[in-house]
């Protein structure tokens, strides 16, 4: 019989349990956590039991949400309870519960939309002769300044994050993670949900790295540390701009009457068990909207949601129909990021869809590609409050496969690009469709997707379609309205033209330029990741002797003097050992090391982004 999975645990519950342990028990915590998940048994009343020998039994009784959110929901029968190692070990072995900012299905706050009215002061209708309803301004633009409590919480979070970075993955066990969770909970209470979410990402990354979990990338944890430290430093300075604190709930504003037209569907599958679909839409003014249906359920939920009904104002469309159709929405509610709400006063009626070659969808495929990439990456930056790059489109000609990528050339003798699967899960059809397309070199496609911010000239396509007027292009069914959603629709042989096509002057696949890989910035990236993995001592070792010359000299030869200077300052700070009043060596403060690491990490991210944008031109 396989063991039962442990329920998620709220960060503050785990932090309190670890804080109650004595110093002697804290040293044993990591070893006690290691085997807990293998001994979980579900009792008859639905609770979960984990036995430690004959005298200790830990029982978890999750609340209605399925998570352990209160200290009383985790009890132990030993004499030291609740300050015992058994209880803390079981809570430490359980996954961390999602913050409210990550639970979209339960955190949307929508106003009740008013009934349609003929009052001249009412918002104009987008289908009338008046100007279209503008998108609501981000609510963060009117956010109040930071309070003293928020600055103190951000300062405490910075200090804890700096200590965790100094320790690294090797020493970032349950005690270090608990300190981060405690600081994250304090930030949440102070009204800093964005900082809390960043801290939770670091904790999950530390866990995955220590467990050597599948799919774990040290680069992801490095980016999580960078986001956490940069956000905490900005908040702790007290000079953060409006919106830096984030919002715990997505707010919706009245958007009047809207017309929206479908672009494509995107499968959503998270590592925390959420699944669903997000349908992308565009308004007559070019503003992008989304309608999402994401709930617990994993892969099965993701696959079924693609054809599920749209929960918006009694609309009779499903997501497959909406992606190729349109809606006229009366009393619309819209969040700052373009998400449409389903308030009680919202009503929607279907509209005829538009082809990608018609307005307003055609604007996505017009204009200079380099400018569109820069704008899409800016929209997904943490500074802009985004989590992923915006959509962009272009016409391409297939060159052929190159490993896990499909190499294409932008129409009009443009640059070579790599098309990669938008989601790597094998049960989703992204990769299979790209392999099918790769069998037809010379095929001309219209592609809609997101640029990959971490890889040069790489696009993650969500949908493809034929290019009007091209003889060697896709032949899609009429009901698909000139597009195929790569995550849901499977391309068949009948969808491709017969015979060979394309030009004979396409550069070979091996000649795809990659300025990011050619630049010696990888040395700085490796230094930063070494610090995340091994902590301060590992960075100090990397900056001594021949290793220092091998790190700095190539950067200077390539004209990257700023990167070399910041890397040298980081290794020097990591190796610094101050002395006390009696001349004895003491441990240096983690603050200076964290600031040096963050300066190098921010510079590296900016340099890599500039190279990524340049690779599209």
C-alpha cells in the first residue's frame, strides 16, 4: 500500500512549530523529516497519522480547504508536545500551502456590475460610435505610501533572506526555511503579499534542491532569490513606488460594455496541483483580455477545461468556441491585468469570431518584431507586476528540427528563431504538434506565442495558423477559423499541404546565432548559482587563485567590465573575515554579502535581457 500524501501546511503553522523546538532538537530536524512521508496512514475518520515508534503518534486534521491552517490541527501524543520533534518533522515534510495571491479561484474581488442604463453619464458601449472603453488603470497607481510596519517587515525579510543566501542549499535546511516562512508570514500581516509570495518561492526552491526533485533547476532558485532580495531591499528602503507591496486580492473595476474576440486557448497546469485553461481575447482597441478557469484537479482538469463552458454572464460558448468566436459583454468587470470577471450583473452574448488576418487580431502580427519582443518582455517583468511575457505574433518559414526545438525563419528574410513547447508535459500536445510541423521544411506559418525571457531568439507558441496568400501553408478545417491551439488541437496529415515547398536559401539549422551562449556571462551565472548551492564559502573558494583569473579575464576581454567588477566585489566580500577587538576572526555579516550578490545578479539579468532582445533583430 502506497503512503497517503501529506496535506499542505500554512507557513505560519510550520514556522511556529520549528520556533518552539530547543536548539538540540533543531539539529535533528532535517534527519527526522527525511522519512516522514513514507509512513503516512489515513485513519477511519479521515485524519492522517504518522507514527514514531511506540510512544509518539502525530495526527493531522486538515480544515475545509484541505490544508493545515491552525496549530490545533496537528497534534502529537508524546510528552513534549506541542514542542516536540515529531510534530515539527511531520509539518516540515508536508508541502507549503499556497498564499492567497496564488489562489486565483478564491481571491477575485468583483464589484456587482450595474444594470445597463441610458444615462449619458454611463460608460460608453464599445459597439457604439463612441470611443471604446479604456482599460482600467492599475489599482497600484493610487496605492498609499508604505507604513512603518511594512518597512520593518521588509527589513526583517531582507535579513532572513540574506542569511539563507549566505547558508546556501547545503545548509538551508528546515530551520532556515522556517525562518523564511516566519518572515513571510510577518510580511503578509503587514500587507506585503508580493514579498510573501517571493519568500514562499524561495522556500519551495530550497526544498526541491535539497530533495533533488525532478524538474528542479538551480537557475530557477537563483532567480527566486534575486526577486526576493530585490523586492525586500526596495521595500525596506521606504522609497518603493506605488504597487510595490502588491495586492492580496485581484480587484475588478467596471468596464462598461465590451466586445472581445478570441485569439487562442492556453492550458494551465501548475506544480501545486491546479489545472485549467486560459482563453486569450482582444478588444477592438487592441487591449488584451483573458478568461481563466483554473481550479484544483491537475492534468485531468487541464484537459477537460479546454472544452468546458465559459462561466461568464450566462454565455453559451465553451472555451473552444470562445477561442474562435467572440462575446459582447454588458456590465463587464475587468482587473488591471485584463482578466474578465463573472460578477452577478454581467451578461454576455456570442459574436462572430475574427480571423487572425482581420482587425483587431491582425495588429498582433504587424509592426517591427524587435519592438514587439521588448514590449512583451517588459510586460512580464516583476517591475511591471507581470508574471509572464505578453503574447506576440509573426509569420515564419520552417527550417527543421534542432534537438527539442523547431528552427524557423521570420518571413521577409528575418532572423532565425527557435520554437519550443509552451508546456513540457507529455500529455499535452505542444511537443507532438511541433514535431509534426518539423516534418515539413519550407512550410509557412502564422505563429502566436510568448518570447522566452531566458533564451535567445526563442518563442513558445500557443497557436499556429495559415498565412493568407501563401501556397505552402496549413490547410485547417473551416470550423477552426484559421488557427490551431497547440495545447489542445492535434495537427494531422490532412492539415498539411502535399508536396515540397519553401526556398532553397534558408540558412542551415546549425548556423542559428546565440549571442547569449557566446557571451562569457555564463561565468557570472555559474558564480551566482554556486553561491546559491554552496553558500558564501563556495563563492569565496571560486574567487581564489587561478579560479579568479579564469572568471574575470574573459569578461574583461569581451568588454564586460561592469560584470567583471561586480563579480570581483562579490568574491572579495564572500572571502572577507573581519576581526573582533581582540584580533580574533569572526563571521562577517550576511548583509554586505547579500548586497554584493544582488548587485551582480541584477546586472546579469539586465545584460542577458539586452542580449535576448538583440537576438530577435
